[in-house]
């Protein structure tokens, strides 16, 4: 059975005090509860060390939002995979559409970042997704396949199997628009088919594929009920415990 995951991407939100309080509030809200999914949180870099302390003795997994493609050296402002791993983080988001759009990260750069993450024992949450004009032109399947092909180039199936993939239709991120469960499922099934063709049935069956596009407490159950959707990469709804908890608890309803 594939992992079921709800991952929080805080993006560039919350100062240090606010962020650590949110971590504490989430820990308190989950205390004593048996939940049906794994919870991952990806706060900004400044929160990682403090968050790791607060997450001790919990099952919540800590992730970073980005890493440098370089190992170390004179790269002012960058944060290396080794630095992130040293905080206690176990995962890292790579290839988010905002990194692609605003910072020019292409397949070659993301390939290097994946290799760097893997070398430091960080589990990548690799993001793919199409722009609205690409979907309207009927190119969405090709766009996502190309994103996977470029970034996964020459990485062995054993390494690919360690990753998490997140499908985020760019037109549904932070817009309030959500792909219907059927549209989301169609792309998730396409990604799984791609993985089976390139890396074998075992990798395809085990790979968690998350949906990331304005998922919230109202639509989580319908999305998570789809056969190829294994959870969500949550943005805005992860910034308040009262909005994030219903998404986590959606898995309880799916498994009833």
C-alpha cells in the first residue's frame, strides 16, 4: 500500500516567532490522535532548526522548500543540502512552479538539485505541472512528461523510488481554482503510467503522488478518494492549524 501524505508548504510566510508557534500548535493538535497519513511540514529556512526541536518525539517530518545545486563554497545567499540535513530536515521540495517561473529553474538545474538532495539523504518532493495555456493547447501530458524526463535524466530506478512527486497545475496554485478530482486523477494516472514505462511497475505502484493546487478542507476528501492521488502539497491552507487539520483528517473519511 502506498504512503498517504499531507505536506505543508508555508512558502515565504511567518516570522520566526509565528512559525515556531504554528509548529507547536500543530504538534498539540495532533497529540494523542491516530491519523491515517504522514504529515510533512516545509517552513522557511529560518525555522528549520527550531522546528526540528519542537518535532522531537512526534511523527511529523520536517522538509525544506529549496536547496542549492552546489555542494558548498562562495555562493552568497544559498543554502546547501548538507546544511539542511544538519538541521534535522528529512525532505526537500524541488521544482516548485514558483521556483521555475520566478527564478528560472529548468530541468538541468533541477536534475542537479535532485542529485544533491539524494547525496545528502534528503527525500525530494519533486513538483511538476502545466500552465493554463499549455493545458488549453492540449499539451499538458507532454509538458509533465518532459519535466520528469529532464529532471530524472540518468537517475536510477532505485533513487527514483525514494522520491515523492507532487502534481501542481500552475493555474490552480493560489488562485482558488482547483482541478476537479477527475482532472487531477487523469494527470496522476498519466504520471504513474510514465513511471511504469520508464522505471518499472514496482516503482510506479509504490510512488506517492500528491496533488498541489488549492486543496482545502472542503475538497480534500473528493481528491484523496481518487485511486492515484496519495495526498496533497498544501500552500495557503497550511498556514493555520484550523484549516490544515481538516485536510489531514480527510484521510480518516477516505479510509472509512
